[in-house]
C-alpha cells in the first residue's frame, strides 16, 4: 500500500502547486478517567500516509528542493512503549512510510517554518483542536509580518477539503478491494443475524452475534454503533441502546456495517422475526423495497446524485397515498414535503474511509453533483410511522394499524463505467426471501 499512499501524495501535491499542506493526526479519545478508546486515525491523514499513531503531523511541500514529504512523529521511548505499545519512531517514519525527512513531534515549531517560507499559501483544515489551529495561524501570521522583507511566503490559508476530498470521492482499485471485503464480512453477519433472530431474544444478543463475525473475519469492528431495533424502536433512526426483548409479531431493523482496513460497509435490512409479515407490515415493506430498487436504478454515470433521492421520494409518496396515509396530488405533496413525517432523512450518502464519507453533494444551487465511476454511495429509503408523529397540514390522522412500524432497506452501490454494482446484494431483501 505504500505505493498507493505515495501516488495519492503526488496527486495532491500536483494540485497544491507552490503551496504547503499540513495534516494532523487524530487525538486519543478518553472513554473514562484514564482509559482511552482504541485509537482511530484521522481519515485524511491516513489516506495520505497510512500512519496509524497519534501525535503526528504530515507536511507536503512540493516546492521544497529535498523534503517534499515530511513526518513529525513521537520518538521511540522504551519505557512508554511498554505501557502503550510500540511506536514507529523517527527513523522508521522514513524507512517504512517513505518520508523524505522525519523529526520528533517536539521539533514542529522549530522545523515547520522552513517548509512554509517559500510557499504561496498554506493548505490546512481548521479542526476541533483550537490550540493546534492557533499554532498554525501563529506561523502564518509570523511569516506575513516578514513578507515585505523577503517577498516570499504564504499570503493565504486554504482548506484542504475541496481538493483532497474530491480525490477521496473516487475509489482506487486498492480501496475497492478493501470495501468489498468490508461488505463481504457485513453480508455474512447480516445473513447470520437473520437466522439467529427469534422471538424472545434480546436485541443485544443479535448485536453480539453480528459484531462477533466482524472481528472473527478480521474486521476492525463495527463501522458505527450497530442498530438492532425491534418493534417501535425501528422508528428511531439512530437507536443504539439495543436492550428490548423481541416479540413474535415484531419487525427487526438491523443497520450494521463492518470496518475493514479503515474502510466501511453500511447495510440495513428489516424482516419479520416471527417469519411472516402482517398485512400492514408487508404493504409498507413493498413500498420501501420498490423505492430502493428504483432509486438504485438511477445510479448511473452522468445521472445526478439528487436523482437517487428524488426517485425514492416519489415512489414512497405514491405508495403512502395509495394506502391512504397521505392524501393529495403527488407533485404537490412532494413539493410541500408532506411526506417528511414518514420519511425524514436523505436517501444516500457517500461511503468510504468515513461512513458518511467526504465529498460534496451539490456544486451550488443549480449545479448538482454528477455521478462518476468509482464513487460509492448508500441507497437507503425508509418509512417510519412514529407513534407521536406530527402530521403535515391537511393530512389525515394515521390509522392505528400502521403506527409503530419502521422499515429501512440499505445497500452500498458502486458507480461503474456502464451502470452500477450493488456491493451488498448478498443479503436477501425480497419478501419471499426474508419470510420463512
């Protein structure tokens, strides 16, 4: 993978020209008191370096004569490594990660100016760490003050996101391989969960089975907190308590994905735990399934990202009108968003190193994002008849037989040169497949 990281750095440096890019590693996160969560690197930092330690800074200076890629890292420290694990150290930062030069992180303030003083701008994302933001701004202001004497140095700070995130949006073959594996593990876990789930079991039992498979197959663990929502819990979009005992007539909504090699999958299925849908459950499920299929059909190069959502919304609205849950003319209901009490989220998001991955969805009001080969997005329509739904104006009271039903179906879809590929098609979703 080092050749892959090098290629990404070269591509980015070609885009920033005479600028200098600065990227900081993610901090450690505290679970409680002096116990920390397992470390997870900042996605931008990892994308460019593959380096998986905290307290590190990467500098890209394409204009520098000798040091175009520089790493500042924690030095080797035998005593600390006994407690918290091995460190790469300064020497290995060059040998293993391909840095042209490497320094201890403590030398950042001393060494950084030499990589900034001939740059025309600094590329840096102002993150959550205000003290580090202030450090970079301090270097920038110092160089601005001396600019009249030298006639060189950065005269602007530009966010790294627009350039770097457009790169991350198109997945390489190496990335696709990792995402296919993340999908394959999640497929196995979902299929096992469908077999394992039964009335009387608790939601957390299903969660345990799913996440066991994630780790058993070499995954890093869940890509996000697993949602195992039975009955009315499925009407809570991000329900993660997973404590309810599952009842015989319940639907079970499982939204769970696997992280593998830092890349993520994201799958949702909803199925009747007792083996058969009730008539009401089946009617709503068939609407959601139809909406998802028609939305997936819109995933074609040259189509807009927005067309996927618009298609799902229309199918869902038509179905809710047919069932009498909504009333009115379809176009007007969509224009006035009268469907939103029952479908309140978007249909898709980008997927990759982050579950809700980077990349713009719209280039201004009249310039929608166009789908291109190599992009991966989720397609996940749903219907949620929340018990205390606030109805849209002029809409009928919801018949009690629908209340408490929540359904979502989600797949990960790759845009291909000639259409699309559903990476998560291995999990059943047809009515006769999820019934038993």
